[in-house]
C-alpha cells in the first residue's frame, strides 16, 4: 500500500489559519512559500527537505518523488498516489515506494522527505 495512515498536525486549526494568512499576505512570493513549508514541517514535527507544489483550475500535474518515503501534506484539493485518491485536507499523508504523485486541479501540497 503506497499511502499509510494520515498524520495529524499538532494544532490543525492554528496551522490552517496560518496558511491562509500567509497565502493572503505573501501569496506566491518566495518568502510566502518558505513560510508555508516551515509551518507545515513544524506542525508535523518533521525536519526533512520540503517542497511546495500547486495546480490551478483546469491544470493537473505529476510531481516526481525523489525518495522512497515522504509525507505529502494536503493543504487543499486532491492528489493520487498509485491507485489511491487522497482528498483529506489538513493532514500529512505518508507515501512510500511511489515514483510520483498526481495533483488534481486546484491542489496545494507540501512534500517533506522522510528518509
């Protein structure tokens, strides 16, 4: 099974509010993206390399996974890992032994390596 049980953030409500504030204040700026990744890593108690990916309306995209294990934090939207569709927003989803994930339209994720 490529996707394990989800990981709940330390304070999901506070994290979601902070992510919305960053998005409205700093948008897609470099500082804004780094702030989003730092908040997610902190709330999941993870220290690995993080990357932020998003798709717009009418856009779907594959994102390569560079390690055999990672956590995909779904801010909003839907993604697929193998044959599994994930739409539980606000949770970290451990993904193992997949070469890529597929982001559906209007999806925002932070991918944290855990190897």
